[in-house]
């Protein structure tokens, strides 16, 4: 029986299985939407991964990831742009809903976060024509402020939307509850994103108390403090009814359990904790 409205980001079972096996497990549980990471695709081979997806009627709610634009020198800047263009080509091969952008932090020894944000904007603007020609939408994913230095200098939905606005309708946002649940302006910014028609993806997991690792200790939905149904209500009120995409990095818990068990739990928690 197909599970409507649920997508699995394949990072959730990245330690247990490769691309083909992950797809098989998702299909076994009635899930026909996924979001792979580029390294997972590369290990399978792009052509083979695309064949698996298309032969099984699978939809990609996103491809992870592009981004990491800021650079300390011109050579690295060009390398970053080239890598993003390759990521766009890969997203196009899958007909993915969007390419998710984790935009990058401070380059080299820089302490200038304002300049880093400008490089992010300039980088997206530089690769946007290629994305548009390829039919790929770009989704900026604002990350929690704890990642501002090394992973993303865009840390609120407001900042992401400010970047989107002048770039046009093909640049939007991926709203990951893990990164934005704490924001006191979240409701207003989700509504703003809806008015702009810039919500391209909705990622779910949970925030554990305590969180033991800032990167690799995300919780299964229902195990933490995020109001998942409340945020989904905001997102649907803003006009986005796309899949909720489970993305869990959990080195000591969910990555150590059998993939079949993890996906079964994702389905159960989606139904009990996330659907409205």
C-alpha cells in the first residue's frame, strides 16, 4: 500500500545500504518518493541510479546537495561553481523537484560573514542560468546558526527568502524543521514564502534533548521537542502540499539499526506525529 505524502531522504539509511537496496526497502514499505545524496548516486553510477528511479516510477523530492559557494580564492570559486553546475545536471537527469543548496560558511581564515553571504548570493546568481536552462529549481536550505561558520552562513528562513526574492521564481527554499523550529518569526516567514511561491521542499526529523552531537544526533519524529504538526499546518496554509521528507543523521541510533526497521518506523511516526 502506497504511503502518500512521505519521502525518504536516503541519508536516513546511508550507513546500512547502497542506493539500489535503499530504493528496494522504500518500495517495500509503499514509499515512492526519495531524496538521495550525490555521493550515494555516484557510488551507484548516475546512469544506473536514474534507471532504477525511472523504471520504478519513483519521484525525487530533491537531490542533495549543491552549494558551498564561498571560496578563499578565484580558483576555488570557479571549482565551486563548476561543481554546482554538475549537481544541476544530475538533478536534471532525475527530473528532481529541486536541487537542495547547503550554501557554505566562512572560507579559509575569513571572519567576514557578510562577505560570505554575498558570495552565496553571487554564486547562486552565477549558476542560475544553467539551472533554468536545465529545468532545475534551486532550494536554499537555511541551517541552524550552530553551522554558520562551516556549513551555512544562511541561518533563518528570512535570510533565505531575502536572497530568493531578487533571483526570481526558480530559486526557493527547503524548510527543514531541524534548522528552523526555534525561530520566533517562523510563522511569518513561512507565510511569506507561500506568498512568494518559493517553498520547494519540507524536511522532517526531531530535535532531541539533550542533543549529543551537533551534526549526527537528529531524532526520529516524535522523540524530540519540535511541533511537527504545527509547522506542517503553517506550510500547508502557505500553499505547499508536497511530501514531507524524512532526513535523519543519527550515528549512534538510527544508523545502527536495520534499514528495514528504520523505514518502518519512519512510516509509523509520519502517520502518528506528522500528518494533519
